[in-house]
């Protein structure tokens, strides 16, 4: 809570990417259950201890990865705030949404080497960078899987 009054509908999500889905945690245990069923149906050796232990280990690692991805690689946009991972940026601080980078061998645009939002070292894998010019002339890189949609929504908000 920022302490300031927000207009009605300001916190309504316009764009959301969760970073990872919780169903990923179930993949390891499901595969182990299938292996157990196959062993029961086909052979004299059934790994009663190893398969459940492996299912727990896989679910534990997947839980850690999904938790980290949901914290650091999720994107939310409302009418007032763009949240990229652990960093929030007021939409009112954005002066311009820059056009996509051109695929060429020329020198990169200024925003392509700017700081990445979300306290990350670089644009997360599987995401596309979006150049933003902030008030004061600084450049930053936002990012999303559906970068075209996020760029469109940001352009509408900044242009309004």
C-alpha cells in the first residue's frame, strides 16, 4: 500500500504474467506415479521406496523454482503501476514507450543496453525487452513473454 488514494479501477489488472505455473510442481510426482504403475504391471521389481522419494525430491525442487519464478519473473500492469519481478514503476514516471529493436548489425539503440527492470542482470529467458524512456531522460528495459501486448497497453496508458 502506497498510502495515496488511487482512483477507482486503478488497481484492476490490465496485464498479468505469473512467471511460472504451480502445475509444474506436479510433473515429477505424476511421472513417478506412471513409472510405479508400469513397474507394477510389467515386472517383478517394484521400487517402492525410490519412486516416492524421487517424487518428493522433484516436487521440492520444482516448488523452489516456481516460487522464485513467480517472485522474480512475473509481470503485472495496472493503470498506475508496472510491476516487473520485485520492482514497481509508476506508470506516470514513463515518458515514452520506444519502438521494438530492429534486427540489424548496426549499433544497438540506447535502451537496448539500459538497466533491466526487476532487479535482474538481463532480460529473463523467453521474454522480450521493451524500451522505456522515463521522465528525466533515463532509459530502462521492461520485459514480458507477450511483449507486443504489454507494449500496446503501456503505449495506451502513457499516451492517455
